[in-house]
């Protein structure tokens, strides 16, 4: 029997509305023609990224004109605003360009450095996950909970974006984790966090991320009962560049192995 969803705040309702509006745009472009350009950081940006962010920005700022907005494509506004929206309109653009379905829209709201809510829309998977502090995490109407696996030899571990970890001594630590794990996968992007919050895998390890990629997902994992930090054990913040996310039983032992190799 499904748990009853809690009442949603207006902020959450608007975030969901914006994410679903972006999904309409990205789905339309996914199998069609779109222009691609390369940004100064040598990553691609498509017409779909730009149009999705424009629509998200319009919906959010029409509802909350005094809030700040930090988008992957349009940058940051109102830097001193109490509330700040963190938006990646298409997280996984490289995959989107090559027609991989593992892309999503990520929307989070931060107040004074604290992440309050997150919405993760896996468009081609038809997965809408959301969480609001104190109200649990939900996926397509079902309440989420991380696993209770307590042994690394029974753990399913998913990795992604490991370049900087591969260039550090942490690579040897990761090798030990791989050798111990029951299963290693690289589901990547939003998807392994949805699996983690659903209790279907147990650990996610990433480097080379930015806060817009993972802000919403951090709230979802934590509200599902997991622990979400960087590889130094710090909770997600605007400077986050790596991730160790796991159920609360396993997280400490993995942190001990990986701490300090990348920020």
C-alpha cells in the first residue's frame, strides 16, 4: 500500500511545474535536430539546454521574483537573495547529444546555504523524484528509502565522473572498493541516485561534479535516509566537486577509505 504524499509547499509545486515543462521541451528535441555549441569549459550546450532553462527561469521567477537564480546556462542573479534556485536544465548534455536517455532536469532551492528541496526529472525514464526537508523523498508517488545493506561484500556500488579520482592516490582506494563489492556499475548522472534512494543500490561515488548536478539529488537521498557528502565528508554546498552517497550504515567505512583524495 502506498504512503500518502505529504502536502507540498508552493515552492515545491513551482519546482515540479518547471521540471515538467522542461521535460516537454527536452523530449521534443531528443530525437530531433538541434544545434550544439561548445562552451568555454569545452562542454557542449544545445538548443534544448537553453530553451529548457529559459522556461524554468520564467516559471520560477514569475512566482518568486525576489529569489536568486543560478542556472547552468544563464549564470547567477541576485547573489545576495535569501533564497537561491539551483538549476541544471539538462544534466547529462554529452549523453543527450549522443541520444543517451540518461539525462534529467535538476532543480533545487537553497536558503542561506541550506538546501530545502529538490526535484529530479528523468525525462525519458518517466521518473519524477522530489524531496522537501522533513517530508521524505518520493518517486512517482511512492515513498523512497535507502537500503539496509551493512556489508561491503554485499554492496552494489555505482561510479561516475572519476577523472580526478583516477589521477590521485584515491584510485588505489577505489580499486579496493571494487574488489570488495558484490556488484560494480556505472549507471551515471541522475539515475544511480534514484536507484540509491530507492534502495536498489547502496553506494554512489563520483568526482568532477558541480553543485547544479547534484543539489536536488542530495536532498532526495538524505530524505530517503541516506548520507550525501563529498569525499571529505562535507555536506553538499556551492563548492561541492565530488560525491560519496550511501546508506547510513555503509557511508562511514567508505568515507574512511576515500577521504581527502579529491575535494
